[in-house]
C-alpha cells in the first residue's frame, strides 16, 4: 500500500515544520527581574570622547 499526499497536505507539513523551527529559534527564558542599569560613564571617558571628536573635526577642517 502506498501513501499519497496531496499538494495541500505537503504544504501544510512544510509550514508546520518551518513554524516549529522558527519557534525553537526564539524559545528562550526571560529573567524574572529587570536587568541592572549600567553605571554612568566616568568623566575621564567622556573627556576622551570629546578629545577624539575635536581631533576628528580638526582633521576634517585641515583636509579641505
């Protein structure tokens, strides 16, 4: 005895398998508590970013 599938059932089988695979990709446990906010940056780090920005602007100004 041979089993025959119609196009509709084969397509449904494919969609079910794809949905199951996609569901497994997004199946992760969420923590019960909210994540702790990161500490604010120190003044030294902020100063470093400002210095880097000034150097970039100066380099662009000198290139023209």
